[in-house]
C-alpha cells in the first residue's frame, strides 16, 4: 500500500496481485472471472496486476522448463498482465495424471519484489505453487486470499487417483490453511472446506459476477446458423466447456425425446471440446437420430456478438452438468432473460430457484426431457422465469462483486 499526497490529504492505494494459473488466450470461467474482477477493482482505484503462467493448458507439457512463447508482459483493458515460464514435473498412467506439479520460481520472485498488500490466488489447482508463493508472501508481509474454483470436482478427482490421493489432499489442505482468507463461490463449497478441516471463520462467500452492460447494448443479430433465420423454430442453448462431467450425453438422449414431440426444436451446443470426445458425441447424435436437431457449434468467444445473438435468440438455456461450482454461463443466460433448466449440483441451487428455472437430478434423462417440454409448451411460464432470472442476476453485477471483494480486502488488512 502506498500514499498519494494531494495538498493536505493523503490517500491509500491498495496494491493487489491477481494470480491465476492460466490466462488469455486460454479462456474459461476462472480466466474470465479474474479478468472482470481485476478490471472492476481498477475502477475502484486499486493498483491491480495479473500474474500467470506462460503455458497453454491444452498442451502436453514435458517435464522440465516450459514456456509457450506468449508475451511476458502486456496490458489487457489497461490491466498489466505478467506471464512467467514454469518448471513442470508430472507423471501419467494412460491418460490419467498420477501427479502434476507446476512451479514458477520467477513468479515467486515477482511477489517478493512487488510486496503487494494482497496476493489473490484464483483457483488452487497448482497447489504447490500456491503454497510456495504463500510462504514467499510471508517475507513480503502480504495478505493472501485464495478463491476456490471447482473445489468439489478437484476433491472428486483426487479420490479417483489412489496413488496420489493423500498427498494431493494434504497439499490442498496446506494451501487453504496457509491462505489468510478464502473465498468460496457458493455455500456449497463450505462442505469441502469442512472435509479439509478448514475453519469457516476464514471463509467469505463471494460469487462470480456478470457484465450486464453488454446485455443492455443493442447488437446486430448475426445469426451464425442458417436455421436460426426460421421464425417458427425454437432453440435450446447449452454453453459450456464440453467434457465428460458436463452431462452432454444425457442432453443428447433427452433431445431425442423432445424432438419426437416437437420436431422443429433445435439444440445448440457451444463450447470447446477435445476432438476424441467430439467424435463420441457425434456418434451418439447419429445413434439417437437427432442429427438435424442437435448442432455442435464449437467454441464461440464469450465476448463476441455471435454468442450474444445466440443467447438472445434462444428460448431456453440448459446446463445438464454432473458437477459445477458457480457457472458464469448461467449468469450470462439469466442476463439474457432466459429461463434455466439445470442440474441440482454445486452452487447452481444458490443461483437458480423455482422463480428462475427448473432444477433436475443430474443424469436423469426423463426429468430433463420433461422439464424442457414443459417450458416449450408454456410461453407464459418461460417469459416469467426469464424475467425473474434477469432481475435476480442484477445482484451479481461485477461492480457489486468487486465492491464486496474490496470490503473483504480492507477487513483483512485491518486485522
């Protein structure tokens, strides 16, 4: 923290490092949250910088020194972004990692050099890096904050890795225990905190946010699919990182039942997907005979008008995940006045109640298809749920989330 003197007045300027394992051009919920939080903290006169690894999470890293050749420094929305190479140590059995250790000594050196007031980790995936940087912060007298993203999924992954379960859980417990304060995205994350023996006294629940401004700004409806031009076609939209735990197979099977009743309905699936898994999904689409109705659109950037056009043109947003934290895509869909059909998992029930949508049992194809058909058949209900969703999501604007985060920082520094 440093002083700005203006006449007889002195003002404190808080210095914050936002540390995230992967950042742009890699795009995901954690990256988007880091970006928007940093941008809105800067608008509150916080001196904020982003520190990240110079690696691509999609690359198959080899043991040793790794660098993806991305810019070591740039500004994004006037926020300084620093990327550092890493030392990678890992071992796999087949396609499953037995362990993965990513450490960046140069990032730790920056922490020692900068001596920020707050070091805010976004995610605890690379737990050893979080622990080492936390200990390094001791020498710079910085306060450390750790926001957990996908904590349930992380613990579930550890449980499947018998070889490294105990060491991974120990490292995660150390990372959380060493942090001065922890941010949970939803009340649902408090359960894993208890499992890891982390006191709830050092935890604040601060959700992800949404940039509402772009949903108030008219954009040209580019309608990237020719089928969207049909005025009598209803669209059910799903936007997600397409992986096995997102329940897409169940959505495809539910789509077959919906289409048997409503042949003109189209399902649009948007998101990046490993090619091998995309082949499996296309095979299932063909097997259940919904090739004309279920469209895998691939990745569309979150900030693009194309994706916004899809949100605005859709009738329903569906997210059939088997596990989630607090998905940003639900906030986006709610901001676009869409009724929600989603699985009753993770932090989703904190966000979506009976006034905004329908929650289903994860993996229940019959419940999923009947919920979608009910909304398709009831225009007034869809309109009411969409309106309520839009009103509720106003509480999740990034400027409000940044103010809550700033308040948490101030209390932490005062303590």
